[in-house]
C-alpha cells in the first residue's frame, strides 16, 4: 500500500517539476514588452510571498506550494484514516489556492512589496495546478482501493 502512495506522489511531483521549467504567466508593464515568469521563479518567489503578509488576499496563493508538499508528505507517511483525511483536505486547499490565481489581477512578485499586473497564464501554470489535481485523484483512488478490499486471496 505504501508503494502505491509513493508512485502517486512521484507522478504528481514529476508534473510539478516539469511545471517549474515552463513559462507560468505574464506580468504586464505600462509599456511593452511584458515579462513572462518561469515556474521555477514562481517557486522561489513563493517563499518571499509568505513573508510579505496578507494585506492583499492574492498573496495567499503563494501558500499553495507548502500546503501541497505537506499534503503529499502526510499522504505518503501516515496510514491512519485521520492522517489521510487531513492530507486530502490540504490537497483540496492547495488546488483552491492554485485555481484562485487565475482570478487575480495583481500579485506581489518582488521584495519591494509593490503589486504587478498579472496577464496571460501559460502552460507552466496549468501543469502546476495539474500536479495538485493528480495528487488529489491519486488520494481518492487510493481511498477507494482500501475501502473495497479484494477478496482474491481468500
């Protein structure tokens, strides 16, 4: 059973890793050209986003990554039903935060704390959210598998 949880976590992690090397979104400037932000820069800047506070509710989007990692660790490491439930709830939170980014019009991207306008979303963003969804689907399938044990070995 641990093996299947590890495989699910690895599959989700691979998609997350790929998203880090793809363009994630565009930052609009008053004068063109606009900047395209790579996923790996989002990952690095996300840790700074945690430090800038919650004056702007969109800053909470930066918490999606740590919550995703925590949900994955709980899913892999805890066998209890309670632990699995917490992992599932955290995964749903990371998906909600990730999807809410598509609604944001501005986001703090640097240490200065000044917001930047968010433009078009690119493949890195969609792969990022997909990695969360793959983990969620894996959790649900795992729950179904342990809820309905096989009777082949009787």
